[in-house]
């Protein structure tokens, strides 16, 4: 069973320690972990370790990774002799001491996640929920409300002798003396007339009558009135733009449709923003009343983003978040603007737990490959919000980006059991079930989603994945289109629909779907990769190369991207460039060994047989280590056949015979070729023996003829 641990005396000296790469000698104690075999579906393999390196690796394992806690977790422990049991027990005790005393390998926590006053944080989040709701920022309000109920429980907060609240993380010398953000002090008094207008406008806003809400507040300029009026105007323009886009069939025409209210909003908000800047510049010491509060600054940044002014949008968003960090919608907008990790590092954001949540979100969006750093932040956040479904979903997404589908599936299953009515990110869970071909689990998830809300885009995507797994591609496309009618900017639906069109051999529609996906999010490597694959099918290799380069730039650590680009270079006859790509893939820890095999094939094509033989030997060696003992694999045939011919030409007959014998076990056409090579070797060997025998006989006859003459000469 996957995830179980074995312990035994090594029966031979063929295996190497997975961690230290040192050969495990015969009779030496070794510990094995059963994992999924990447080369064969529905089968497992065992990764073997020496005892000390195994427990060193366990120390660095994540909280979610199954580890050995006692000798009962080791299958075969009772079969060891007393000496072997003593060795394993001593190593296990040492590991447990290091783990639970935190003497080593303890991750460094961000300062903002140490000494957090939980009681004050809960009070601030409660207040933020109300403030966000009254302004119509419902997604941010939902996020804050969930954190309130998912923060560490009151009964877990003890009090010390002085009655102070215990803080989460390392013990603080003193409790935090103030809240993260001081409570806003209203300098102006809102009239009853404005309060009544706000209440009426909010009811219109909740009913999605955005134009009426904006019209109701046209004569009021308080902070809430200004924000709600401007936000309603923005949303009314977005609705009109979406309706106009639906009427356009041409992609270029759709791209030219814009929100007509943006220019007016920018003019109004820019004037107020510059007035605030001027006031701050004239008198930096005194507190001046700002015309734009953090919420209005968020809206101004949203307008700037739509008008393609990213630098100014980032500046305004940073100011908004430093003043009010509880607006998750502002954090998400900032995530959508930043393009690189360097840009993130340059943001002058105040350090708090919400900034750490933003870093997790942006690292996932940027496909950040330093996953240990990301998971360390999540571990620290989980200590503050132990029941947070948001953090649990982020952890599952991190493993999904690592292509650790088994762990991601397990985490999503726990999340679904914890919050069975949650649909957010469940489309990603359905992607995992699709890749692993878990038809029963995907069917159950689809039925559950339909019962919860069949008119959610996530539900439509889950059902689309289910029909795709059943090879009913037309019905899958139907549901992906339904998801896009519900949300035209739903990225997953565009990408998945492109995959379906590829399966249906509808290249034109596939390209259109992928292009819409990259228009929504240029950082979606799956859409760029899909475009490359589509153009490969159309044999337009130069176009395919361009899109594969885009995908590789977004995920330079993904060996699949490099292998795809290398394949395209090969089709263009550029073997040297292909070899460079395959070497990059090999250097990025290609788990399936695809890059090594492609390198061997590429060197064979350019007639560099010596280098090709080196890589073919690597292929066989890797498969022997990962596949274990058993029947000869059929996909070894090409490598064995090449090595058999190569060794025959080099006179390495022992290895040649070994390769031929392995080919005989595979069978098929290669079996006949192996027999032919063995026959040639026997004939060659017989010929050499015959020549040697003739040479020996000739030497003896010459010796017999010349012997008497020598004797006479001596006489």
C-alpha cells in the first residue's frame, strides 16, 4: 500500500540509498517506502534508504507527510535479529528527540507570525467583516468572516499569572500593546440625509441595480458615499462591457470593448488622490483628513489596472493595504498585477499575517518553485488559523503545482469532508481526479456539486471533467461553455475547453479557447503549453516553438516544458538546441526519466554513438532502481537493442550478450533481432576459434619442420 514503510536486511547489493546515493551492501539494514510507480499505472515501487539518511529525511518532512513514529510503523521489524532491531530503534529514538525538541531543522518563522495577539486579531476581523459588507465587497467580507470563526479557539488561549492573553507562536516577553491598524477616527459627521441615501443605495446595490445606486448618491461625497457611488458606476460599466462582448463574434472586436465609465472614474479619483498628496506634502506632521480612504484607493487602483497603468496601480494598492490590510479583494488585485518575484520583493508593505497570506497567494500564482518556503509560511499561518479552509486549500494547491497529485488529492479530500458545501477550488480537485482517472470519486464530486449549486462555474467545470474522463468530449464542451456563460472570465473553463477541442481535432476552436485564456491571465502556462501542442498537431513547428518558449519562461523548473521545446527543435532539425533543452530538463530532476531517453535518441540521430550509449545506460540504470526486480519492461527494448549493437561493434561481447538475453525476455520483433545478433556472435566466436586453432597448428608444423635443420646446424 502506498505510504507504508518496510525494513529488512538487503538480500543483494544492487540497490542504492535514495537520499545518499550510496550502494546498500548485502546484509545491511535498509528501510523502504512504498510509492506510486511513475512508469506503470496501478502499480507501486519501493524506494530504499540506509537507516540514518532515512531518518534525516524524515526530520525535514512536512506536517502533512506520513512519517515513522514507532517501530510498529515498520513492516518487517519483528523479522530482524536483535542487532538490527537495536540499530533501527536507536536511530528512531534519536529522530524523535530531534523532532519534538526542535533542536534542528526548525523553519524560521516570519516576524509577523510570531507574538500574534489572537483576541485583538479576532476583534479586528469582526469589525472588518462589517466594514467590507457595508461597502459591497462581499468576497473580502466572506474571507474575513471565515477567518474569525476559523481562528484558534478561545479555550486554547490560556492566561498567565498577570491575566494577559497567551500569544500564538514563540512566547512573548510582553503582549502586543495595540491592534494592527488603529481604529479610524471620523473627522466629519455624516448627516441623516446622507445616511438615508446610503441605506437606499445599498439596497439597490444588493439588488444589482448599480445605475440607480450610483444615481442615489450623486450629491454626497462622504467616504462611504464616494466609494459606493464610484463602485456602483464601475460595476455598471463592467456589466455593459460583458453584454457587448457577448454580442461580438470576432476576437479582435471583443478585445476593443472597454468599460466606458473608466475614464470618468479615473478623472474624479485622480483629482482627489493628488489633492491628498499635496496636503501631505505641505504638512507632513499634522494629521489631515484624506478625501480618499483605503477603500476608495483600492477602487482607484482597480480603475488604473483596467486602464493598463500597472505601476501607478501598485503604488496606490500598497498605500491602501498599509492603511487597511483586511481587504482581501485588494490583495487579490495586487496579485493579478505583479509579474515577478522581484516585483513582490520590492513592495513596501507593512509586515503582518495578511501580507504572508498574500505572499502564499502570489507565489502560487507565479508558480513559485521554492515550495519549502511557501509551505513554511502555511505552517506558521495554520498555527494562528488552525481551522482555516482557505489555508488548507492553499496547501493543497501548492502540492498540485508541485505535481504531487497523491498528497494534493488527500488534502482536498480532507477539505471536502471538513466543508462539504464548499465549491471554491473544487474544480482543481476535479482536475486531480481526472489526471488520476478516479472515475467514481469524480462522479461523486459532480453529484455533490450539483446538489449544492448547479449554476456555479466550478460545478460546470467539475461536470465537464467528468464527461471528459468518459470520453464524451462534446458534452464536456457544453458544460465548459455553460461555465463561461456564468463567468466569461473563468480561466479554468477556457483552458479545459481548449483541451477538449484538441481531443476533438478541432484545432481552430482550441486555439481560440487558449488565446482567450492567456488574454485573461498571461501567466497561465497551461494555455501557452496547449497552444504549443495545438500548433504541433498542425505541424506549424515555428509557431509551436514560440508558445513552448512562453510556457518554459513561466515554469523554467518543469522538465515537461523543456522536453516539449526539445521535441520541436528536433522536428525543425535543430538537434544541438534540442539537446540543450533535454539537458535542462534532466537538470530539473525529471522524475519520469523522459529527458534522459530523449537525450539518448538525439545523440543517436546525430551519430554520436558513444554519448548515446552513455545515456541509454543511464536510462536502464534508472529504470532498474525505480522499477525493481520483475519482468523485463517492454519500453527498454530500444535502449537494449542499441546497446547490443553498439557493444557488438566495440567488441564488448559480455555486455552485448547480456542485452540480447534481456531482449529475449521481452519478445516480439526485438526477440528475433536479438537472436540474429547472438547467432552472429556465435559465428564470429567460432570463426575466431577456428582462426586461433589454424594459427596454432601452423605454428606447430613450422616448428616441426625447422627443428631438424637447427639440430644439424648445431652439429
